[in-house]
């Protein structure tokens, strides 16, 4: 398949027109690769990159804490490590089900409540600042970005699929999202409640851990393929396969925030388009409406004419977002979401260590296979004397027993 290349090499600086007036902004000298390197030759690290580094480190810490917790529950009588709720950020399908249950019955999923909080936060910041969850928060997005930047530095370029191939592959993530939404849409509240109460869902975070710790050859092969793809093609996973990103893109379409270009001061150098991780034609548009725009600000940082590109929110037009402003807004929203959920009891799972241990011992049993999600009620939750199983539903129309 023929591939277009996105070169890492700096293009020749655009010359200002000879008859341009002295004060014309087009006379501004254009530095070489302004978005790439600091004066010491190292890559520039912007605020967004620092936020990505911090959140990636937190994610790794959460993963390690969860692995240690599972190890203790499996092997030690006295468990001293707490189960970190943040691990539920990797359960987006359960979170979607939880939100449907909450919106139709008012019941907040007591099994993996943090999954709902994280999905809600992601949707909120994408509504406010386009698909910013993907470029500011998501650890998978961060890893993808590190891989393509590494590829560009080592190979000297990234590759771009031809337009038809790119469009065809981009439908994959929407197809995946459509499938999950269709399955969840078909389920009634009773079916969702049954699924969320099932031993399978209670242990879905452990199953996810085992995905990495008990990796099959096929899983390993797929991960190697995705890693290689991500080195050569920018945001390979996010651009083509991630249904979470597809959902965030839909929220972003309703966002009042846009990247805007001032055609009066633009010198058509094309650096914004060159540096956009999603290959959006910024240099040709007056504003970017694409659901792919992740609000990463790379185009603004690449633009040599200050003020030509801005990220603006309708109603706040005179105050384009700076990287610092966006960092503070996203960090505050994140902190407020998590602490509100903690204080109000919507963050910690209600599964006790005893119940967790009970299910963990049976993690490989047939009881732990995926329950039916065909709209029929799933197998009822296990009732164990003294182990805090959850109350059954009363009626689908009147709502369910509150957790
Ligand atoms: S570079 Fe600009 S247009 Fe491209 S995704 Fe980032 S913010 Fe959006
Ligand atoms: S908006 Fe894009 S094309 Fe115009 S000056 Fe800035 S980087 Fe160059």
C-alpha cells in the first residue's frame, strides 16, 4: 500500500512578499522547527506533556498497587494494601452500562463506581475542550504519542495512509463503538443490573490485570502489532481502533470550543497542518470542527505568527485558551470530580475484601465467564452468608433497591 510520508525535516522558511509594509507580521522571522526543539537541541516539553507524564506515572502506580492488592488477597490473610478505585478507568463498557442504569433508574453502580466517575469526567472535558481527554489525560494516548514521536526522531518521519485507506480504517473505531452502544441500548435496566452484579463484572478488573500478567501468544502478537503501527503512524490505536476515543469525539462535536485561524495574519507556511497529530488541514480552515481535534494545542505551538491560531470557546471569544489556562481547568475538573465522588460515597467499590477473595478463588471457573448480554437477565449475583451480597431488584418500573 503506498504511503505518504510526514517528514520531520523543517521546510524552507516562507519568504515575506517583497512589497509588504515594514510592520507586516509576515516579516516575522520564522524559527526552524519552532514546535520541536529547545535551544539545547532537546525536544521542547510543554505543559500538556508534563500533565501526560504525571498522569501516566499515576496510572502506573495505580496498576502496581492493584497488582499488589490482588497478590495480598490471594496469598496473605491480613490485607494491608487498599484496592485503588482508579483502576476502574479501564472498564469503559461497564461504565457506559452504569450510566444507562443511573439515567434510567437513579441507581449508581456500587461495584465499579469509579469507572462511571472517570467516564463522566472524560465526557465533561471533551464537551468543554474538544477531545482533550485523549491528548491530556489518557495514558494509552500518551503512550501512542511517545511512540510516534520516537518513530519520527529515529526514522526521521511518520507515515500517513492514503486518504481512502485512512477513511476506511477510521470507520473501525466507530463500528466498535456502535456495536457496544447497540448491545447496551438493547439491554433493559434489569439486564444491566444483573450484569453489573455478576461475578464476572465484579472481577473484571482482575481479568484485565490477567490480560497483561497471563498474556497469550495472540494477545502479545496484537500488542506488538499495535506498538509497531504506533511507531510509524501517528496515534495508530487512537485514530483507528479506540472506541472510547470515538465516543469522546462525539462529545467533542457538541463542544463550543474550536481552534480558529486568522486568515489575515496567516502566512500559509503549513506548519500547523504538519504538526497536527490527526493531520487536520488547519492551514486551510477558518475553524476546526472535526471530532478528531484533541485540543492538544500543537498547531498553535507550531505557528510562527503569534495570535494567528487560537483555541476559543463561544461566548469567551476574546480570551483564547492558553496552555496554562487549559491545564488548570482540566486539572481542577479532574480533582473536583474525584473528590466529590469520594466525599459523597460514589467512588469506592462496595465489594468487601472477603467477597473479593471469594470470587478471586474462582476466577478461572466457568462461573466467571462473560454472562449473557442479550437483554435477558444475567445469572443472579451470588448470595453468601455474611459476605455482603447486594440486594435484588424490586421492580424494573419502580426502580431497584438502592445500593
Ligand atoms: S494540532 Fe490543533 S487541530 Fe490538530 S488536534 Fe491538536 S489542537 Fe486540534
Ligand atoms: S496558521 Fe498555520 S499556515 Fe498559517 S501561519 Fe500559522 S502555522 Fe502557518
